[in-house]
C-alpha cells in the first residue's frame, strides 16, 4: 500500500529551487516509500525538471564532462551521456532523442521531463512509468490502474460505468450515503468525468486511502445494482453501477413504454445458474469460542467474520446468488449446527473460513481442506467411532480435529469438494502466501454433515506475527475474497458442465498428512 507523505520537495539539499523561467507545476511520484512531489519548471518554453532533484530522488551521480561536451548520469553501475547542446542522450551505444537540450540555470542543470521515460528509465534498476497526462511517475512494480468513471442519466436513475486498465480485483459496498468502489491496487490513476445527477449523484471522487472511488449519493437514491462486462483479460475491465431512484420501476437505460429495437436491456446481474443458487459461508468460531489468537491479540473469530461479510457482499453483487452466513455477529454456533444450517437452507455450496495456528511462530501460509477419514486407518476409525474424541492432524499445528461416525452426508460430495478445494487453492496461490501443504484432506467435523460440496479454508497462520498483520488488513482480506470469489465462478462453470473438469482444472493431489 502506498502511504501519503507530507513532503515538500525543493532541491536535493532542501534549499529553494534554483531560478528557472517559471515554476510550471509538479509530478506526483508514487513508490513503495510513499508519494512525493517532483517540481517542474518552464525553461525556454519547455517543461523541465532539475537534475539535482532527480539525483536526490533516484540516487544518481551527475558530473560534467566539458571535454566531451556532455553530462554523465550514473545509476549504480550503469550510465548515460547527455549532450549539453542537443536533445540527445547515448545509452549503451543507443542514441535517444529528447524534445530539447539540457539548460543550465546558475549551477543547476534542467532536463526535459521526457528524459525520465526515454533515457533515465534505461539505466535505472527500478521501473519508471511516466504518465504525462495524469502527472504521475510510478516507480517500481506498483499496481496503479487507469480508472475512468463516466455516467449518464436514465429513466429510473443513473448509470455509472467504470473502466479499469489493467484489470484488477474490486469490491463495491455502500457506506451510508456513499458507494465505494475499492480496488486491489496500490494507487489509482483516475479520470473522473462523471457529472452530478440532481438529488441522486452529487459527486464522484477518489477517497482515502486513494485506492477507492467514492460515489456520493443524494436524497433520491434508493438502491444500486452492479454488473461486470465479460471481456478478454487483455481488455479493460468495465464495471456498471446502476443507481435506482426512489419510486423507479424501470430498468436504467430503457425509456418507459419503449421496446428495445435491437437488443434487450443489459442484464444487471449475471443470471444465476440452476446448479448454484445458494451459498453458505461459515465464519469459524464466535462468541465464547475465540479460536486462535495472534501474538498481537488478533482473534481468529474476528478475521473469519470480516472476510465472510466481504465475500458475501461480493458474491451477491457480482453473481446474484443467495448467500447466507452461519453467524453474522459474535455469537457461539455449535459445529453440528453449522452444517445443519446449510442443509436446512438447501445450500449448493458450503465454505468454512478460519485462521490457522501453530506452536512454531515461523509457520505460515494459507491452506485448503476437504473431507477425508480413510487416511487414518484402523486407529482413525476407532477414534471416529468414539463420540467426543479428537485426533491431531495438522503437522506443526495446534488444532485438534473432531471426528464423528463414518456414515456421513459429505461422503457423496467428496469428488466435487476436492475439485472446489483445488480451484480455491489455485486462486489463493495467485494472490497470497501459501503453506507447503496448501491442499489437504482432514476430518473436520464442521464438514462431515454437509450435504453439498464443502471445503474449509485456513486463510493463514494467525500465530505468525507477519501473517497476523496481513490477516487484519482490509487489503489482504480483499485478496482472499477475490481469490475465493474467482474460484467459485470457476466451480459454477464446473457444475454447469455436469461436474466435468476442464483440461486446466485437473484436481491436484492432496499432501499426505504429516508431510511438510
């Protein structure tokens, strides 16, 4: 995450900016260290920046070679030669053209702003992405998507479109009189061309921590619906948000009484498939059962509930499915009642969310489980048949796993559960740190009575100090949400194929118990 730093940049030594023809403005430099302004000036009618400022910001060496008529600019072991009299630079024998030659004012050299992208980026070890139109200089591998927001009035309200390049994960949620579109990004490169709609949409702005767009709502606002345009990964992501005004009965974008002449009105939700209508999310523990506790005091029950609520909102808004929580507050829910709740509501999917624990603080990474009892042999069967007993299965962990009798509802869904576990493991691996034992089978009691595909996700080891901080952060929770959401979308397609995996979805063999 990029933090906002209140830094006022003058020169490398903190002295007033050397005189130029006129101060033109500044670029915003985004890096892992924060946000910093880079002052620009108009010199001979050209926007330029001082080499002293660039030297301080990027640890450059700059020296004049009067004999050769050039400036030697060094970054680490790499260097370039900048002509003092022409708009040319030489980098490793390659000639780069610049819009103007350097200019000296007093003791300070000024170079065109494009020098950063055209020449300096070729020798600097970190990626430099100059976005002139947005006045941004992105340093390093930050996720800074271009976000373009537009809107149009409609008969029943307004339609807001958000184009995002490149595609990143996102979440839409309402907070009081504001809709927030949060992005999985370090910062945004925004172009907000949306205009107010009287009493419905009062303003659109980037809000703290500068990774979200806020839609400020007026007194006529009643509800909203979101949809996502299906597109190839290389194309921009388009999010459509329909703001419905009070008393409106028509679909936004369609004039009352008029029939579409070419196409039907856009679908607000993706049409739920008959095979996936209801999903039950199970935030682990709750009430007097706190679950695992991190060294900083973070509780498993709180992390599980926070992620479950965000995942519920995402699934409902993007898929239009019915999503239920086994608990929506800090209450104690017995293990057997959790699966029973899913069964009674005829759920098509059951996902239990937890945070793991270990006696060794260094153990880390997310893990995904689906049900198995046969790994435990005669001893496992004996323990399973002894009501109220438990068997420890997490190598290096501190959690015991309760068992119940062998004739269980879940057994008929093992293959589908295994496939779902594989998809979630792959989705998580793309976004969060994973355990060496990322996918496993184990006899979790919360799964055994579930009469539908069911998995348990250990989102990370809360006993690991670094992972505890991640699990408590909204950004990391959103990465978990996006991973599970994407996996459920794939699982829905698997169900629509009649339970046939595609070639890219072959189930991954689980790690045997006790292996690391």
